[in-house]
């Protein structure tokens, strides 16, 4: 386990130095606690990057399998090498645009941590891959403190993206299928559990 801990530390350092968007330590710890508390054994992760969070969750003793999708080929290859180095055999990596990927399996947990402007599409596409008692977690719902302040943003592209996140949060707050809890760790997590179970 010390080898995996060192690999995780090295990946975190690499992510920081190379401006790779990786999950905060607080978010990783919070999600690992959700995994432990909710009897979660399988994860579908949308957005692998360099497999930092993938390996952090795969190293949790409760996790039997994690499928992670990444469309950026350079990051995917780094992720593949990191997974090989981890020697964990419960990880499946897929190099593809998650909006085009066909997944038939069901999972206990779905983590959405990819292109923020596509959150709603990812949510609507992959909620069908969730077990009946499963949970969906969305990362970066605060987007560096910009969410809720889109009208102040000068950059058109950034403003449009932040507005899409704001619209997605509004969608989460007003849909009937899931109960949503926001956890103020890292860049803010949205935790969605099915209603009326």
C-alpha cells in the first residue's frame, strides 16, 4: 500500500506542476467516506485525466471494479501507465468521448468530473447506468468561485461555461428523480440519491 500511496503523491504533484485538473484531497476523502458508508462496490467515472482519482478510489478495499472514460489521448496514455504502475486489477480505462461511449453495465456510483459544460448531457445519459440504490456525484460545481457570479465575468467563453454550470445546478434543484445534497469540499460536490427508495 505504501507503493500506491507514493504513486498517488507523485500523481498529485504531477497534476499540480502540469496544471492537470485533479480532484482535491478533501473531495477524494469525502467520496471515499461515501463509498464506505453506502456499500459501494462499483464506480463509473466520467473523466479520468491522469487516473489520480481513479487510483485513489480503486485502492479503497470496497471497490471491486471501476470503469473510467477519458477522451484526451495524451492524458489517457499517462493514465494507462499510472494504472499499470499501481498494479491494481480492478480498473478498466476507456479512451473515448463519454458522450459517444456505450456502457451497458450498472454501477453503484457514477462520478462526473469531465467537461463542465456537458454535465447535464453526462447526467442524463449515464443515470440509466446507475443501480436503483446508486449515487451520482458531480465535482467542481463551484468552478473556482465563479458559479453564481456569471454576470461579472468578462471572458465570453468562461461566462458561457459558468452559465451552463449554473443552469445545470438549477436543473438538479428542480428535477424530481434525485435528491441533491451539496458538500462544500474542494470545488463543491453535488451528491444525488434517488428519491422514494
